[in-house]
C-alpha cells in the first residue's frame, strides 16, 4: 500500500528495516479507522493493523505500532517518513481550520 498525499511513501522506504516492524498490530478496529499501511515478512499474511487513522472531532487520531528504534539510527527512510507525514497532515488540517474560522468572521 502507498501513501500518496501529501507526500508519497512506498514499500521501498522500509527496505533495510532493523528488528521487528511491530508487536501489537490491531486485528480488528472500528469502522471510523482506516488502515494506512500493511506489511509482512516473506511467506506471511499481510498485517494491516499497525498504522490506523481516524477523524476525531476537528483532528486526526493515529494509532501506530511500528517499531523504529533500530531503524532510525540506521537511516531507514521508512522509520521517519510516516511520522513527518502525519505531522504535516495535522499541520495542514490546523491551517485549513484556522483559515475557515478567519474567513467566517470576515
């Protein structure tokens, strides 16, 4: 699965991952959540519950069980790109909300 907006993240970003990808992936979740990524080792079924997103009020709730403590120091792009992606998503949503609020008062 790829994330295309606001930045593109692909499976290649996770090449060279150090240690396990996660330990407590969700196997079921509320319909408000959307699975953003799936991953698996060769010969295993894809696991989709390691990175979930839901709208919550005026914000975004993100659940992640990805383990990046070994991959960050190793320079694996997939260890930091999803975090940057979600910070940017939140920032864009906040800016858009502020712009709508200001526009409604003028």
